[in-house]
C-alpha cells in the first residue's frame, strides 16, 4: 500500500517527520497507546511522557520500519508490561477493526461478483478469521497472563510457582505464522478472481490485506524474537532463585 524508507530510528527523530515516510507507523504508535497529534516531539520525549523504555520502542519501531536486526535487543524485565500492552492492543485492532472491515468488503464484493472463486474467497477468509481468533484467544487467556505472572513473581522477589508445568517452550512449539495464509488470499485476488464490476472493492480489499499483513508480520517477529526470549530469561531467573 505504501513505499517505506528503511531509516534506522534514533532517539532524536521527530515522530511528525517519520510518519510521512511510513504511514504504517500510525498503527505502531497506536499499539502503544500513543495517538495524534504529536507536535514536534522526538521519540525520546514521547517515550518519557508515556513511561516507555526508549530502547524497547526503538527496537519495535525499527522492526516496523523494515530493519530486522533484533538478534539481541537490550530489554529488561520491566519492559514486560509494555510489550504485552502492545500485543494486546494489536489483537484488538485485528479482531475489532480490520478483520470485520475486511469481511464487510468481501461481503460487498460477493453481491456484485457471483463467481465460484468469490465464494472461495469468502469461505477462505471466514476459516482464516476463525483460526486467527483461536490463536489470539490462546495468547490473551494463557500466554499473556502467564508472562505477567512471571513478571509479578520477579518484582515481588518470589520463587517460581508451579503453573501446571507450563513453559514458554509450549508457546514456541505451537506458535504459528498466521500471516502465511494472507499471501494465498492476496494471490487469489490478484491472479485468479474473475473481474465482475468489483474493481474498487477489490482494490480496497487488497489495500486492507496489505496493511494487515504488514502489521501482523511485525507482530509475529516481536513475539518470536523479543517476547519469547525475554520470557525464557524470566523463567531461568526464577528457576535459579529457588
């Protein structure tokens, strides 16, 4: 949908100057609860005002801007709550905003395009939406409470409590790349769906899918390369303190 410039973010960059280069950053800031207007404030200033770790926000922002070198981000256990907040807010964006909007567009397309391929698009997305909701529900009800419980134990100086023998390893093992199926849907729309007076709706749908794909790809990277390693360190810290 947009061409983005792969600029490596630094603390002094002004938010108002970087958003025009990558409008997807609007979503990034919203996931942290930061909304417009931002005046001429720098990333560092906004982090201070919102009680966010500058290092964490820079790591996330660079991911969102296409810089994927996050092999060893310098994050602390105190970043845990902000990371979970970001992920929860992105879940709300998926289930409460963009997925319903995409489904509505598909239903409008189905009214003007009665091809068998259009029926396949609708069925495919409904099944995909169900799978995504199951994934988000698991994270909201199992993974995030577990992570926050670990953090509370560390902050309270407690030894690790048994929690049905659960570990972040189980999350890593079942962590799937739900964004892959979006590629199949985009290909179907671009390569195979017959044109039946649905040009504007198809373009709107593709724009929404590209926007979703961009956000959910970064979301998965944050979970895989940032959250899971951090939780493994938390588990190790509590196990060693027994």
